[in-house]
């Protein structure tokens, strides 16, 4: 079974990043969770990123807020795909996190999703879609989710007319 790494810069990011693991749980995708700070535990971050491929991760999802260097630094240290989740910071509402994560120099991409919980969920779905390129079971699970999502929208409209 493919494995996703869900990492975050601080325990304070967990309420947001839990949205990612909820999506991975729903799609039956295995993952590991780690707190790895670019600023407070830089050596742990480099070691984690260096070992990520040999630890059989396929995708890394990295959430960070403020001066959010974690996704970019991890991307610089591995050739696995990295999805960055900008945490909604208190001071600047996550715009700082978004700009820190999205503005990578050419050659070292981070797939950056939306600020906060929508982004955290989409990081899970995007990781699943990457895995679904070669894994039919995961691709089918995403297809079922999309069908259910569409059905929920159709039903919500029907309720408006009740
Ligand atoms: C970043 O600093 C973390 O990703 C977190 O979003 C932010 C604040 O961390 P704490 O001070 O709450 O631990 O590294």
C-alpha cells in the first residue's frame, strides 16, 4: 500500500492537518504523521527528507504557517512530490504562509493548495490523485467520493425547493 507522509511545523498546525488525515482515512490511504520544524528542528527536517524515499513514502504533505519554510526545504532535499498546506496564521491570516510556500524558485516545485482547512483537505485529495495514477483501488475511491460529492450538491438543491 502506498504511504503518504503528513508533516507539520508545529503541534499547533494539527487541527488543520487533521483535515488531511481525515481525507486519507476516508480513502483508505496509509500515512505517517510527524512534527518537523524547519526552524526549530532543522536537522530532523533534513534527515526526514533525505530518508523519505527509502522509507517508502510516495508523496509528502507539509503544513506550515507564518515564515513557512518547511515545504520548500523538504522539496529541496527530496525528489518526491511535496504538497504544501499554508496554515491560517493569526497575525496575517495565512497570506504569509501562502506566499512563503507558493513562491518557490524554478527547479524546486511545491504543489501549493489553499489556505487553511480547504487546502488541508485538498492536499489529501491531490496526494490520492497522484497515487491513483498507478493505483486503481485509490483511483476508484476518488471516483466514488466525487460521485457522492456531486449527489450531495444535487440533494442540497432539491431541499431548497421543499
Ligand atoms: C510554523 O510556525 C508552524 O508551522 C506554525 O504554523 C507556526 C507557529 O508555530 P507555534 O509557535 O504555534 O509552535 O513553524
